[in-house]
């Protein structure tokens, strides 16, 4: 595409850019696409500032020094203790590259298998990601996931154009 006029790609009125100014939507899509590449931050309780230890499903990890997220969890507290990432690299340590902080709601909707622990008021995802959540809310998320999965499957199986606008049925 080099040397060609590509300004039309960034047109905010274009259908493909409809949600480009909605970070929560973009992060939800990233969560759906990058799951199971998740790291969970655990705040150190013995410090006066937000020092996090990041862990993925297998080991302790750190945000890569060249990342825009460098310092998150040590120099500044993240909005949520969850990162999705594209790449994990081992040098002297294991680093995450191309990462973004995501909301727990995005994980609940687009993450792994949910185990609702009613007595403990928490949800455990894929046997390792623990989220505080009242049982009735967690059950609602499970039902919403079922509805979303059914809608996505229906749209994928149908041939022809799919309209994603609110309240519209497919052609």
C-alpha cells in the first residue's frame, strides 16, 4: 500500500471505523482475539505504592521495557490487574510485548471456562484466573456468554451479508 492514498482507511465515518473511538470495545475485541494470552497482576501488600507481580498461566512475567505499558504496576497502578498480550519473549527474563490492560468484564465475556464459586463470591477462569464476583452477577455473565456465542455462531453459519447494527435482523 506504500505510496498510495490510504487516508480513506482512517475515515471515522466509515463502517469499519464505527467503534474506533470506543476503547472498551476495542479492548473487548483484543481480549477475544488474544485469549489465552493473559497475565494477572498481584499487588504486593507490603509496599506503599502499587508494585505488581505479573503472572501468566505458566510463570512470572514482566512487561517489556520497550512497551508503552512499561512501568505499569511499578510506576503507576493499572486500572485493572489484567493484561492481554500478543507475544511472550524470553531473554534474561520472560517479557510480554504488545500488551494492553483489560477489564474483568471483557475476560468474563470472552475468556475461558468459568467456574462460579457461589460460597466464595468469585469466579475462577480456566482453573487459574480468579475474579471477585457475586454469584448472581457471575451467572448472568455465563448466560450472556451463551447468548453471544449463539449469536456469533448463527451469524457465521448464515451465508450472505450480515448487518451488525442494533435491532436489525440479517438479510
